[in-house]
C-alpha cells in the first residue's frame, strides 16, 4: 500500500528547517524565535476558532 502522507517524513523536514533557521543563534535568540512562532500559531488557532464559530452560527 502506497502512503499518501508520511507524518515522520514531514516531522523530519520541519525539524531540519527549524535547525537551519536557528543555526548560530544564541540561547536567548532561540527562545525569542520559538516564542514568536508560538504566538503566530496561537493567532492561527484563534482565527480558525473564530471562523468555525462564525460558520456554525449561521
């Protein structure tokens, strides 16, 4: 059976990209990087929740 989506491959690809982005950063710069990324993710979650609430309230 051929896989249409490989979760492990996606995870490894994402980790490699993050490693590339944080290479050479100080520990405090890494913390700031992940806090920014966490903030962006939270905004996406909140936006999705708002869209879902708007869609279901119709």
